[in-house]
């Protein structure tokens, strides 16, 4: 699993993808397609929101969201190769559908730049790499920084609550965290990052972190 946290792994993977793309331009989606998370996403992310999709890769998620009415989406990925390929692919989508090469642990956006951040497997990938705890904390801190008041961090993960909430429910974050589940798709194109837990349930976990909504105990 540790390879998922390495830049070199993704560059090699997407270089192979771009070569194949010329012959068979089929996108690759981790975990879920849009329809699998559509209901929860629409309940928490509005069409007029400024949306950041982190670790976008070559997923079709943003395209499907755009076609559903979400037309202000910035996509970032650490891989220059896949970012260039996606810029070329979606060059006709207009100025509000962007792909930028960026490290989610050190983003170039000002504070309060977005109303929602969508993360489909990226936190999981960071947690698979070396220095996982430090890097996960950097990533979440950056997400929190770029989110505006009442902003939503929408995470799709294989990680169960006991492994993810310790990262999300830190005192420095004034967000509330709600946890939902969606069934794992059975189609081959929605491959998951493998979990070491052979008894992991046949679901993905959705973590919805709403900034400024934390309820303090009496």
C-alpha cells in the first residue's frame, strides 16, 4: 500500500495512462462514480459552490458533477502528467473548470477560497505513504485553511471511523463531522485502494466535515 503515497508511483501510473489514452480514452475512478455518492453530495454541496476536487487524477467525477450543474470546479493533482492530460481533455469546458498541478499538503490558494472540498481517496492515499500521520495532518490543515466559513470537506474513504476521526476531530478544527456509508460498487472500473483489513465491510465511508458547525459540550 505504501506506493500510493509516493509521487513517483502516480507519475508512472499516469504516464502509462496517457499512452493508453490515445488508444482507449477510458477514465479511471477510485472507489465510487458520481451516481454512487450523488445523493449525499447534493445534500451537502450546492451547485453555486466554489468547489475544489483534491487528488483529481483522471477520474470522471468532476465531469459528471459539471454536467449535473456544478460549474465552478477547480481540480488539483500532484502529477504533472495527468494534470496536463486533463487540461487538454477539458479545454472546452470554460474558465471555471480548471486543472492545476499542486500538492494538497501545500496549496497555493488563499484562505477561504472554496465553499467545498471533495476528496475521493486522496486522504487514504496520503495515509498509505511514508510519514503518513504528519502528511495527513498537513493535508487536512490545508483543506481547513482554504475552506470558507461554513465550508464542507466531503471525503470518500475506505477507512472506518476509528481510523479517520482522530485526524478529523482535532481541537483546532471547529467543524462538525458526520459519517455515512455507501455500498461499494461491483463494477471493475471502480477499483479501491486495498485495505489490510480483510474483514472490512463492503461499504465506503463518507465523512462530511462542516466548518464552523462544531457543537461544544457544556
